[in-house]
């Protein structure tokens, strides 16, 4: 048997050498490298566990303490293969075992003579041949046999791979599903019954495309895709750490939304955020845009070393830049050379140098907030209020001085009271002190707390020092231990020529054709949002250990198309959602379980649970409560009692009672250390670091929240009242209308019967408990304020049981799986 196996391996190796040498690159990068990556955690040039490194071919041949690791062409005699087979005393990896497929890959690799893809040129770092480090190429879409299915070039790439596996794509989703899917994906809001009716009635060939164009033109597009970007920007409304003080940054959030709505070219979008302050004569908007890197958490606790946390902020900006624009774990090179990717520690600090001269501490408090540069953007009303304040202070000061001079000029009598007991003087001093409190020394954190300047609209921005700081390698990542001095630069593996200068030079390189990653990484995240995962599944790691693209030519085509279309994000969104690939049904196909269990070939669409904010926004829309106001300071919708008592400083939560109570989730005020529980429960990121993909968990608490949370109870009551008001006075018609409002489609007969049974049960229940019915029915009024736009409807004891029964039905509709998922 051993002889037979050896003969087979030799024959295989001979065949490969004679006829398949051109596949070495694909085989090594796509199959061998991911398996070796498991070994590299211990067996790399830095650690050399057992004296063995496996991160270069010569190191494999050299071996370690047990001798050579592999004999090219002889897998059965190779220590590496024996170890992963776990057939002898040496069993690797020590924790667990490689799969049979992974072992087979290493056996084939050794049999083929250890093919290893090295850099094409000797002056390039190891790993330079990795697919992600090559410029994307704009290839011609492949021809497809079933050309009738193809709607745009995306489908050619997808269908070609399906046809290679003899797989047919799924049929197009039904029109209800298609409209709800694309509406939620582009605007984050479900379609209204009127929009559903109009789409179903439009029989023109371009009916769907007209919907897409309407959605892309909506002001809500910027809110939906702005939320995606704010995840990357680690946006929050507070500083983080234990103090977690509020910070003025919402103008940046609004800038993102507005920039996306006007389809600002992505290259400008990036440049303005990284270095808008360094552009010639920067506009107010370009300064606001630099808030991207002011979203870093900041520590202002007493007794801290400000330099330590300044360095932490700069390191965060480097890591964030690497993840957001390069799709690389650059931050791993802060303490040592990257274990897997060709990024040296020195190169980390060369990137660090671009951000190291940012102004953080100053002696000009009127231009700063907590030592950070701010841009004041007061409204006319705020300016008038501040002017009135200082006019009052000046008048009181003048009056106080005059009164004091009068007292000084007046001859003092023996029986006159001391000045500090003078009632008139004491009253004036008290009033002035109240106006000025708490005061503080200019430049201290307490200064201007403020005073009216603290109430002026302002936003944190980036600004460089007049003279750049010197940058050194931090030995072991310790900011106190300086190594060699370094200057601005980017990793050699990513650029054909040096990139030096300041943040503006870095920003321009990020979106240049010389950078192979930014366009790829960006279109991959777009794809991820529409299909549940990217063409590269490890969206935050395009490095050597990242997943290989499932459709590499499609990824490159999208990246180059993005650049050729002037970096228009809206055009790319339209291209993706109008493809036949996107429009497929998501229904499960049992016949694909073996050939493509994870749907990598895209033979169907994906069912995706909605983001935290979108679940809330959907409930607001269904209930009719949604405020469509765009922009403005963060708002305070209801949150559970006691949610703000878990941190060092108990921050107030002034729950809104008017229109702001029903704003979209993107506008909810977000404390890093005590974020709104309902958002966190549905996996909203915490704002501590960049988030390139949200996880989607399933928890009983989610169901309990949708059923019992104060906010969702209000939504359910409002949906009940809307149903009773808008639908005909017949139960089944009303149930159909409520279903359409919540889920964007009509119920099937079984669903309708079950809801009718529930409604009857709840009517009977609440008739016998009128006080409980009144409590439920009045839940909405408890949170709403009287206004010209919306008068409170007083619930009578007679109405309450009917409203409460319909609210129970609404609570079910806002809790079912179909409501929480895209389709």
C-alpha cells in the first residue's frame, strides 16, 4: 500500500510538472497558504517554535530541532505530513486537528515539490505576489450560455461559475419580496402600502429600475448608507473611557449623510475626511469632514499621562485607516513586524508619522474643546443668546465696578457695616458668580462649561501643528521606548513609488490607481451589504491570511468600474441591485447543500436579519410615527429605566416627548460606555473601534424587547390605531392592512386565520380586564407631547379593549421573523 501511494504521488507530481505549472500561484495562494497559516501562529520567523519556521520555502527545507520539515516529492517521508496526520508521536497542531481536506492539501503540496510563490522582483518584500497587492484589472465579462438570464455584466461573472458547476440560478423573487428587499437595502425603510400598490400595478419593463432610481434619490439613502460608514468611522456621541463625556461631533454625522445623498465622488469623500483641513482654502464642509479621525475615543481622567493617550489616539487612526481603506490588519504591526502580512513595524510608524503632528493640546481655549480643535458653527439664535449673555455680564460688571467706586468715594462712618456685609454689593457679586460658574482657568477642561460657548453648535476637527512632531519606532509598542526615527511612508508592498509628505499626500494615495486595495475593499463592502458577505468574506483582511475571493475577476471588474465611473457610489449601488444576481429568490435549495452549502457561488439570495436601527425604523414606519426630519443633534428616545446607572458617571438621559422621540435610529444619542440597550441588543457596534461588519446574533432577549420594551409598545399601539383608522371596518380587511404595513405583503390564508384567532382571544381577554386594556391603549399618549402637528387622542374606557386587542396583534407582527429580516 505504501509503495502504491508513493507511486501515485510521484505520478501526480510528474503530471503537475509537465502540464500544470501555471497553476502553482493559484494552488499555493488559495489552498496551501491558508493551511500553513494555522501553523504560522507558532512557526514563524519571530517565534520559531521548536526551532522551526514555516513562513518561507527555505525555512521549511532547513527545518528545526527535529531536522528537515519536508522532503519535496515524498510526503510519506516528510515530518510535516506525519505531524498533521497525527500518526506518530508528534501531533500538530497541538490543539485540535486539521481536516482531511487540509491534510490532503499539504500532502499534495509536498508531492509537487513545495511550490512557493515568491516576489516577482528581488527588491519587493515577501508576499508581494499576493493577489490583493496587484492592481485590479478590468477584464471583459465572460460569455454565458443562458444569456437570457443576464441583466448586466455582474451576471456574466456569476453565471459563468454556476454553469461550470452545472448549477442553475434561482428564479427572481416575487414582487413583494423584491420591493421590500431593495427598499430596506437602499434607504433602510420598508415600502409603504401605496408604494407596494404602485409597484404591483406598474407592468412596464422598467418598473423595478424606476423604483431603484426613486430610492437612490431619496434623502433616506444617505441615512441608510451613512450608518454603514459611521460604523467604519467608529462614530459615537461621547468620549469613551470611564468619564465618557458628551462630545460635539454630530455635524460630522450630518456631513456624511449629506455627502452620500449628493453622491460625492468617493475619492473626494475620502480625501476630505482624511485631510480636508490641508486642502487649499478649505471650506466649512471640508473641515467638518475631518471629524472622521476625531471619532477616536479620548481619555481625560485626572492624573493620566496625556502623551500616552495621544499616542493611543494616533495608533487608533493608523489601524482604522488600514482596516477601512486597505482591508489590512495594519495595527498588528504596532509592536513587531506583522506575523503574516508583509508589513513591518517600521512601516506602521511611517504611517503613524502622517497622523503624529495632529494638534491635541493648546493654549487657545476659545478655539478648542477639551484640548481638541473645534469649529464653531453657531446658529443665529445661539449667537444672539451668547451676545445677550455677555451683554448682561458686562452690564453687571460695570454696575459692580461703579457701585464699588461709589462705596470707596463715600466717607466711611464708624457704625457703617463692613463691605462684605453690604446687601447691594453682595447681591451683585452673587449674580455675577452665577453667570460665570463654574469658571476655571483658561485651557483647563472646566473652562467654558463652559458658559454660553458650551451651548454653541460646534464640531471636532483635525488640525496639524505648525511644526511636525518627530516620529520614532516604539520598541515593543511602548511609547516611552524610542527606536529609530522614521518619516511618513506607506508599506513597500502596496506602492510602486514612495509616498511621503503629510496627511493630504496619504489621502490622495489612498484613492490613487497606484493603490491596489481601496477600490477593491470598498466595492467588497458594498457587496457584503447586499449579499450578507463579501466576495472576499474576510472583509477586514485582504492579506495573506484572508479568504480568497469567490469571484476574483468580478471583484476586480467592480473595482475598476467604480473608478471608471468617477467613484460614484450611487452608480455602483444601482449596478448591483439591478443585476439578476441580486434579484434572485432567497428560498433554500436542498440540492445545493453538498455542492455549495455556504452559497459562495450565489445561486440564490441571502436572508439577512436587519440592523438594530433598521428594526426600530421599520416599526416606526409601520406605526406611522416616523419623523422624516434629517440631521440635527442626537435625540433621546425611551430606554429602559436604570440603563444609564452602570458607569462611573451617571449621565442624564432626557427622554424626548415630541417629534424627536420618533426620529430614525441613526440620530439616537450614543454613549460609548452606556449605549442604548435596544441597539446593542441587536448588535450595533460600540464605537470603540472601527466595525467593518456587524455580527448578527439571535437571543431570546431580542424577542422580549420587541414584545415588551416601552418604545415598541408605543409602536404597537400606534400601529393598532392606524389600522383601525385606515382600513375598512371588517376584521380580515384590517388584518390584511396591518400585515401589509408591518411586513410589506399580504398574509396567506393560514397566517390570516391565525391572526384572526388571536384577535378574537385578545378581545375576549380585554373585555374582562378594562383597566389593563386602558393601560395598554394609553401607552402611546404617555410618551407624546401635545403639539400643533399631533394632538393626543384621549382613550376612553369604551375604546380601550378594542385598541388593546389590536395592539396585541401589532405586537406579534412587530416580533415575527419576517419583520426582523430583509425578506
